[in-house]
């Protein structure tokens, strides 16, 4: 068997080593790329877990706080009923003062945990924060302005816990309003966290 070029076993060994080296370098680059991708995925998962833990800490009390709002509403109703009754009765005055103090304590505790009341009265109607329950024929208020708060709304951190149920100034004939309406022509409000 004759070859055009003389081959030595040493040349074949060098060629084989060169091929093996190129293959190893390609495999090394591939493995390095896979490692870098795996590390990036692990870092993304860690960030997502940190974000989920942070959200869980911030919003874990949402259901509990929502239930406490009922207590606050009842305390406010008690104060309002007592204020419209006989204010000179000594027992009534002491009771009202006790209920007011209890209400303030409740509100401070909720505020410490990130629950705050939405300031709605006199503000433009915002469907993200307010739920329009009725329209008021209030000529001194611009159309679409909240004229009365029927039930206060609350935020938990930066999320809506409960919308403020409000009365909104009516539009006068020919005027535009910032109150949004659905296809039935009725005003609508936001969905709270429990409805989402």
C-alpha cells in the first residue's frame, strides 16, 4: 500500500491530539455556557423568592385587617349615634370618649402595620380608590368630585384593601365629568384585593 504522503505514527498522534483538544475546548465552552445560564437562573429564582417573601410579609395581614375595618366602622357609627343623641348626659359623654379613644388606638395600630385611610372627601372621583354609591346634586362642588364619604376606604401599603364608598357631585347638563360610567350608565368603583 502506497501513500502519496508519508505518514508517521507521530503525525497521526499529533493530529488526533489536536482534534481531541478542539473537541475538549468546544465541550468546555458549552459546559461553561450552561453553567453561566444555570447560575443566572438560580439568581432569578432567588430574586423572585425574595420578592414573594417581601410581599407575603407586607400583605399577610390583609384578611385580618379587612375584618378589623368592620369593628372600626361600628365604633364610628357608635360615636355618630351618640353625637346626635343627648350630649349632656354624663354617662353618654364618658361612653363616647371611651369609644373615641378605642377608635384612635385601633387606627394607630393599623397604621403601624401599613393600613391607612383613604382621604376621599373633596377629591376628584378616582375609580381605583373610590366606589360611587350615589350622586349628589351639590352645585358648589365641581362635577365628579367626592362630596360625602359614606364608608371610608383603606389601603394596605400600596394596595387597595377596601374602596371608599362615596357620593359624587352630579354632572350638570352639558358638562363633562371625570366619573367613569359603564355601558349601563351607572358609576362603578374599584375591585378590592379580595375581589381580584
